[in-house]
C-alpha cells in the first residue's frame, strides 16, 4: 500500500481544524494540524507535505506571513497552498493570494464536497 499524502492544516480554531482533518482523513489523506503560523512554519520546514491548508487570521503571524516564509524556502517554494478563511475575500486578498501563487481560496462556511474535490485535483489520493 502506498503512503498516504500528507496535508498540513494551519488553523487556530482547533475544533474547526479537527472537522477538516476528519473529513480529509476519511478520504485517504494523512492530516496534521498546526494551531498557529509559527507552529505551521516549523511543521513545513521539518516535514514533507503535499499540500497546506491555511487560515489567514491566526496568532503568531497570520496566514499571508506564513505563506511568504514558505515561498522563500527553495525546497518548499512550490508547495501547493489552499486558503480556508473566515476573512472576507476582497480584491486585496485575491491579489495577494495570486501574487503568492495560492491554488484555491475557500471561505468559511465552505462546501465540503467542492473543497475535497479541489484538494483531490491538486493532490490525488
């Protein structure tokens, strides 16, 4: 059996992060949760993830700060990232996401089926 693809969920609302983890675990991914941007950065540096799901509003730097750090690591700069946030997606957010090469943006609450399908299109199970 092949190893499961690893996904990191960086989200400070732990109950919400656990729901995302359960959903993605159920379709065959190996999901890890980081509760803030600092811990998320440490996880990304130490481990090989196939995808990062990132909240924008969280302690220890916020999502875009973490994403800027990811893009500066040569070995991690092409890591696919999906934003999953409660923040309003305005032109500034869209522009910054495009600049930082975000694969997709979802707002909370989100359509679970569409979300999983998007993930599968980026990182097949």
